[in-house]
C-alpha cells in the first residue's frame, strides 16, 4: 500500500500511474477530451476499485461493474436533454468493455427521492455532488486536461490507499452503506469496513 499515509503529491503521482495502467479506464479518459463537455469527472467505484485491484495484484478491471461519468449541466434539466447527452457520450467513448453509467448531477434531485427514499436539494455544482457520494474512498473524480490528471477528492486519498471503507453520511442511509460495503468486501477481502 505504497500510497497509504504518504504525502499528497506522492499519492497523486501513484494514482496517476495506477489509472494510466488500467488500459480501459485510461483509454476512455483520453477519448473524453473530444466530448466538448466542460465540466465532468470519471469517478466513484471505477477509480477506487482500480486502486484496490492494483494493491491486491488483481487485473485492474476486476470487479468494476460500471464506469461512472458524472457531468453537470443545469441549462436544461429535462429527461430528453440528459438522454441526448448520454447518447453523445456513449457514442464518443464507445465501444467500451465496461458499461458506462452517465448522469447529469444537476438533475439528480429529480429522481433521488423515488430511488433512495428521501428527497434532496439540487446540487449547485458537480463538486458538491461528489461531496455526497457514499464512502470517503469513493468520493473522487478524475479527468484529463492537456494529458494531465485533474483530481477532485474532498476527503483526500488516504482512505483510498488504505483500503478503508468509511461512510460518508452526508446523504446515504446506513442500509445503502452496508449493502455497498458488503458487496465490495466480497470482492476485495482486504478492505477495512468502518461501522456506520
């Protein structure tokens, strides 16, 4: 776990090395530069699980069920506008051997209550949305800008490199957290799951 309890510069350098080594993830990160979308991140599980795979000596794509592409556009919150964006992103980044999960974070509040059982206020930015993702280690977004990695990680990278699953209680419930934590633990048994 070379990145655990190391300075931030070392952690960022190691993260960039790991992401670059995941050919699927790195390939779509490079393709995304041609999307014409200003504000987006690839994030959550696909980044976190790539790091866990690296640390456990697994294939870097092992256990990754989808690649989260989060963007923010509050100019049109309609379902049709998001579907148009999803088609554009899918066609530009595809074909991809791992399913893409594309969401406009500006409209999450429109479906969150029905899906998760409690209403939320609209996010004011993409970063605000990432601040609420379910675990500290998965609250992370990356993209490439001029071949340099741009990173947003509101809780830092230590839990990520320490393989620590710690609840981010900003939005999720204990039930959702435990479901995710148990699912991850079944695939990455060296994880340390912090109780709710």
